[in-house]
C-alpha cells in the first residue's frame, strides 16, 4: 500500500524544507522554539490565566493565544521577555 511513497531527508529546519530562504527559515525556527519554550513554562508554572497575564503584563486573552501557539501578536523581544519572566517566576524570584 505504501510502496510508492517517497521520503526526503529533512534539513533539520521544516521552514527551509518548505521553501523559505535560509535567513527566513532560521528566524521562523527560532521564533517557534521560543514560543514553545514560553508555552512549556506556562504549562509547568500552572498559573491561572489571570495571574499569568499579570506576571507577563498582557491581557488574559493573550495568555490563551500563547497557549494555542498564536504568537503573531508578539515580537521576538516580547516572547524573550515572557520566557525570562516565567523562568524567574519558576525559580522563585518573581512571587
């Protein structure tokens, strides 16, 4: 059934594989990893949406967007700030 399926070895960057330039692919990959790290920290912190919003200085609806992987509304600098705040919170520095 699957005898005629062709496989192609990945470059390691899905964005490059689907046709983005090397620079764009790297930027998108970095942004995706950063968003996933924020998502993971939000999940591990077990913060309620309102408290997470207060910690990150955003609207509660923005927390839902982050948890759903919708990072279009945030710059890379903003996502980096979210990651840093969440890390400090997890370490007990921002209680």
